[in-house]
C-alpha cells in the first residue's frame, strides 16, 4: 500500500474528520492539544456502557469481573506498549499533569530539603514547572532552568546544570511549543551519574516514537491518553517498581487501602496504592483500545507518515515567507510554531478557523519560554498520522489568504 492510500485508510477510521466546518472541509491540525479518536476507541467505550458497566475489583459478579478484566488488560497493553518490566509499574492517572503532581506530592515533598536542586528546561509546559515550584516552597529546594538556543534546543553546556545538589531532573522529551526532541537518553545518564532521579514528560513524545522505559532507565515517565487517540481524563504514570513502593501515598480511599482501623491504616502496593476511589474505567478501557489500534498501524508506518508530513511542510515553510517558523532543529516532530511581528497570532488563528483549518494560538502553557524570547506566543499547527497532503495544501492556501487580509 502507498503512503497516501494508507493515510486515506487511517482517515476513514476517524468519523470526526469527515465534516465541513464553516463551509470548508475540516483540516484538523491541533493534535498537540488533543488527538481525534478512531471508531474502535469510541466503540470500546460504548460497549462498556452497553454491555458490562460495573465497578471494578470489588464486585463478585459477572459484569464486575468483565469490567475488571478489561481494565487490567489495558494495563497489560500499556506495559507492553511502553516497554515496562512489570505491569505493576503502570499507574492510571488523570493525565500528564496529574502524574507529575503525584510524583511531586508522593516523592519530592518528602524527599527534598533546603538547598536541593530540581532541574527543568525553559521550554517546559506549566504542568512541569508549577508542581516543582510548590515543592520548592514547601521544602526549600531550588528550581534550576536549562536555557534554550534560539532554535529551541537545549544550550550546548546543558550538562553543567547538573551537579551534586541536583536531586531531581524533570524534563519534557518533546516540546509542545517548538516540536524539538530533546536528548533524553543522555539526560537520564547524566542525572543518574549525579545521583539524581529523573522524570520524563512524554506528553508530546508518546504518539511519535517508541518510549521503551526499561531501556531508557528513567525513574518516572508520564503521558496523557487523549494525546494518543484515547479518551480525555485518563493518563499513565510509569515508575520503577521499587521506587513506587517506597513512595508515600498521594490520594487516599477506596482500593488503595489494605486495612482500615481507627488505630491506623495500611495500604496496597503499587499500582493500586496510587489508584484511590473508583477509577476512570471507561477511560482506561478506551486507552487500552487506542493503544491496540495504534500498535496495529505500527511504528514503521507512523514514522514514515511523519517524515512525509515534515517533507510536505518544508514547502509550506519555504513558500510562506511572511512568517517566522520556530524550532527548525534536526530532531523534531511534525509540530510547527509560527508568528509574525506584523500581526497577532490570535488574529491569524481566527482567519484560519474561518477557512476550516483548526490550529492553536497563544502561549501553549509555556509562558516562561515566550517571556525569555520577548514574545506573547505563536500560532501552532501540529500533525497526527491522519493528516494528509491535502491538509498541508489547505494550510498553505489559508495562511497565504489570511496574511494577505492581515497585512494587505
Ligand atoms: C509537554 C506537555 N506536558 C504536559 C501537558 C499537560 O497534559 P494534560 O493537560 O493532558 O495533563 C501537555 C499538554 O499539552 C504537554 O504538551
């Protein structure tokens, strides 16, 4: 099958893509914010509610067993997908933000002290900054920041930001503002050499290349289901098993408890230890289905499609010279941030929307980055495996038309 035929085949599985928006065919290029869902994922959620809705783990009846099995099969699918050694290393969270907060509360708040350092990079999403600021406020630890080159890559001497005081490194694998892929393998090695733990924010990496956490050897890794063709409100925290079991509990109540008495309460081991209350069952089932669907496409095709999209976008960035394109580094995903000093990115986004082209405008939850670069934000077009050549053609046409309207 050719690449074009393959993308056409993939597109058929996404009902939402086949609609007109403001009279034009929808061109959905806001995949870094959230991806669309294939029919298989939508059907898996409906069939849970239509056929086996029940609470999990605690029911001694047929439907409860079906729901529990489906939920735990999703855990197995995720373990396999991200290359974790143990299924108990997969914790269900509400998403990337929730996973980072979990580690901040259940590990950093109790393990860090005055003068310890937490290292992040300038391009981090707010979700990977603010929890650490809260930890610093409580513990007296200090937040250190790796600066960026103008192309969005970490500065050449980034290793010098790690020292004997560094106790935690928490970095994004791929920037949601620039699409730049950061050298995470090297960072894991450097962090461990210094005796620090490392958390990887894989929100923008998970749908672009295999994570292989055991091989990567990171201590924690987080991502959101909704950026991987799964439902919103569900995400994953991977943690090394011995570390998870040594961490404090975070939220309490429900299945995370072993025994409660007024003298004291004992808790389960991971993963249940971190999954308080009734879980997001349909979200977990939908995410498992998303991973099965995505794995069926296969990394080889996913990579080929993305390389082709990057190729198509080379002509767009070359043709639309009125825009500044950020993050043109060697190692990047098909995510494009652009701006012009002649008009506001929000106005450009609005004009694109009127032509059926959905992109994101604003600070993309990376305000410190734009402050450092004296900017207020950008317009951002981000691709997923269903975006075809027609989408890039429409993007280019709409950009040219909008810019003409804005600057005459
Ligand atoms: C790099 C990065 N980290 C964290 C997040 C937060 O993800 P969520 O809102 O799903 O928790 C995002 C979302 O855009 C992101 O791009």
